[in-house]
């Protein structure tokens, strides 16, 4: 039988600064998180190629 992945789920991280600036396009990253260890929304600093700097990317629904 196949094993299930358990508590790991795939999430989308979207740039908060880019969304607020009103510029066209978006900066999104796909990653996985353990929903048991991190029940809240994930927030990481990632590179935004459109703004050309490190920005905070927050998990979307």
C-alpha cells in the first residue's frame, strides 16, 4: 500500500509589497509546510524579481 504524506501540504506564497504597490504581475513561490508544526500562515523573506529586492511573502488561501 502507498503511504500518505501525512501533515505536509502544498502552499502558495505571494509577495505583500508587490500586491500593495499596484504594479502589474505577481511574485509567487510554491512550497510545502507541515500543518501540525505550523498551524498559522507561513511568512518568509524571498526574492521578488520584479521589484529586484528581498520582500516578505505570505501564504495565501
